[in-house]
C-alpha cells in the first residue's frame, strides 16, 4: 500500500459525501458518488484493519 493511501481515500470519501449533500446534485450523480464513496470506505476499512492486526501482533510480542 502506498504512503498516504488512507489519507487519499478518506479525502475522496469526504468529497463524495459533500457532493451527495449538495442541493444541485442529480439523483444519478448522487448514486455514482455513493458507489465511489463505498469503494473509498472499503479501502479505508481495509487499511485500518491491517493496522489493527499489526498492533495486536506487536502487543502480543511485548
């Protein structure tokens, strides 16, 4: 995983959320933003889960 990938995915997720909240967003655009937001959410979730596992492994070694 590249450095800053979590931050990029989180920023994209935030951007998608703002677009969905916008009053001038069409239904089609809102659905597309939702789908992209879910992709970014899964990336963030995976990165966080991997970090959690590393921490738990490290704590088990100490």
